[in-house]
C-alpha cells in the first residue's frame, strides 16, 4: 500500500490498513461504507435502504443522523447491510454503521417530504338514491382532505370533510336512472368509488283523485294528479283500471274505473319505483236508474218482431218488457245511451214498456201500441 487512509472520526486499531489486511493477514480489515441505495427517502421513514461496503460483518447498529435504523439483513461476507430507515426531519444526514471493529465512515442520505398520497375510498353509503338528487351520502376512506366528488361528472353539493380526512359527506346531484361512476378528487389524485352509485326513479305521489265516487258498474272516467306518475298502473280494490294514460310530465293520470262493490275501496298507484295510496280512496255507489227519453217506433204488429230503439241514459245492462213479455235481441251501446231489440208478440192495444237495470226500472212514457 502506498498510502494510509486516516479516519479521524472513526479511529481504527493502530497500524491498520483501510481496505486491506495489513499486507500479510496480520491486520484486521477495518469497516467501511461505500453508498446508501437509495440515497434518499421520505421523512416518515419505513423504507428499505441497502448499505454497501466492506468489513461490515457483525454490524450491531446503523444510525441515520444519530437515529438508529432497524437492521433486517446482513451479508455474511461483510459487503452489505440492509436496514429500515427511521423517521427524520427533512434534510441530508450522515449514515454510520457500528461493527466489532469500530465505526465506519459516513455516507449521505437525504430525507424528503413525501408527496401527499391520493385519496382512498372504502365505502359509499348509501349507494343508491333518487334521480331527483338530494340524497345525503357519506364516503369513508383516507386522504380525503380537500376532496371534491362527482356523480357521473356532476359535482355533489354541500361537501364537508372531517379533520382527519377519513369521512366526507355531501348531497347527490340529480342524475339519470341507472348506475353512474363516482369520482373523489384531491390535489394528490383521484379515485373511482367501487360500485358507483345507482340512481332510481322517485316513487309516485298521488295528490288527488277526481271524481272520488262512481257507479259500481265501473266505466267512470277519472283523473289522478300527483308526481312521478310515468309508467304507472292503477288499481281500485286490487282490480286494474282500464284505459290508463299518463301525461309527458308524469303529473296527471287518466283512466276508467273497473266494476266494484258498494262502498269505499283503496286506490293504489304503482310504478317501477314504488307505490302510493290515494288518500280517501274511491267510493262505489249504486248506478243511477235508467232514463228513457224515446221509444221508436211506438207501435207495431201484434205478431212481434218489430225492431225498436230506446234512447236515454244509464241503460247499460238493461232488459226490456212489453206488457211483461221480454223483448228479444236486446243490445246496449257502450255509453249506455241507446238500446235496440225486437218486440215480442202482443195483443191489440197499448201496453206498458218497462226498462230494467240492476239499479232500477223505468216505464216508457206512452208505452207501445200493438196494431
């Protein structure tokens, strides 16, 4: 050796030759560090650092700026030591290893402020709500400080975050029916909430039913006003109404009542999003008795078989007798305003004509004259 390396800070045994063995194996090799890999890390520590060198067998301690690191592995030949860096303030520190032969020289290691971690989300509660928005929600996770939240690209409102950055609350914006992505964004990055958020149509509301009563025969035209009525069906005491139609805004529904029994019955409006019961229900009343305004012709052959027409109202389900004998071929139009049939045979003269329905009977003024 042409030179002796002096280590003022780490004195060795007298006469030792750094990097050698004394030229004949009589002198112990003294410990030395070459570099730290990596040579920088976060102030939080916890990262693995490989220290390379020579004569590091039996290393008992490694310090970073005087703070002990955790030794996790050593090369039996003394060429390296692996440690876990301890936490330390920002800046460059000296790393020194202690061995049975003494302390090593120092190598530099720089502590850096770790960049902020992006947000993580473990739960979104609830994960579904009305298309109208306004659903209060909570997101649970980490690193949520300073976060914003979007539902299908639309920002949530009223966002608030706790001091630890682990809970974010807010209110959903309006959205379309179906599942949409939910994204949480902070200055450090973004994350998409697993499972997203499912918008559901709001349930129907029924504010009024008009009229609120009608004939047990059914067929009464009605109107239900409310909201979210699109796609609705209506039942009266469990029986579906007919001819149901809803306007474009979903605020009015029309239809015709089914037949029912006397008394008050529940009326239920149902959509895919839920059901609403109409306050007060619907009251079935006995249909009014028939009314006759005209019989034409008012006379005919005693042999019978004369075609006739009776006009009036409430004629649905009616039967007709001429002097107590039933007419044949009786038929009534859908609106119950016209009845047709054929006269039975009868005796000469004028006879009473009676129209009867389940709700009553009425005699035709002037009767019918057999000729």
